[in-house]
C-alpha cells in the first residue's frame, strides 16, 4: 500500500470504509481454492482473509501466471517482472487486466490497477476473479458459479420471415365483435 498517501477523512473515509466492508472472505476463500486447483499451487493461504489475499496478488505475478494457465502464451514470460518496484508490479496487473478483457470478462466486472496495488477495493478484484472463474470451463478447467449462457443464433429464410409478417399476434388483442355504439364524444349533457 502507498505509504505517502494521506489518510482519508470525512466523506472519503466513510465511502472507503463502506467499500472495505463489502469484502467477502468466503468468496475470497472460494476463489483462492479455485486458483490453487487450476494453477496447482502449493503453500498458499486459502482462508480468504484480506491480508494474505492482498499479499498474494498485489505484485500481479500470480495473476499473470493464472492467465497463462488458462490461455497458454497469452502473456510472454519475459514480460512478467519479478521485482517489487511499484511501476513494474502495476504493469503486471495491467497485463492481467488486458488479457482478462480479451478472455471475455466484461469491462464493468474488472478493476482498476490501484484497487489492487494500493489495497483500495479488493471487492472489485474478487468480482473480476469470480467472473474469470465462471469462464474457465471454456478453457477446459473447473469453473465457479453458475454456468454461463451460450449464444443461440438462429437463421431464418426469407420465406419464413415473409410468412411471419402475415400473422397477427395475440398480443395485439381482439375486439371480439365490440362496436362503438353508445360512445358519445362531444354530446352535451341534458338536464
């Protein structure tokens, strides 16, 4: 975490504490167990506690290696830096985020680099990893959560499309023989 950052106060502190309160250790534990299984990692803390989770992921190396397990060769090994320099670690995280989007994780389910690097919003990191874990079955690995829907594209011939234009849908309703008799718009009231 950045040591030079001023402590938050007022609304910023309130908002930050709400974000921090959303962290779910059970979900973190589930994701860490999935990562351990997929990457065949040894000796990682899968308790889901905030600090071990952050310590494991903060330099981005494990995240880049996770991508390379799911899609071999996505991130060249020489690009994954093994240093503790801030900008190099943040490059690792950015490499991960770029590849995650290419693997199909929606942009709204990703996180910003500082969310992880500065321990600002680990919940967003959990959401991103959970979304990636849902897509793992597409790459031949066990996935977490509900099975994602697959596209069901249908092709209709011109003849079928023209036939459909002649059908009156039941949603339009029917008047069942009703008439406008008895409706008197503009008629004056007689007293």
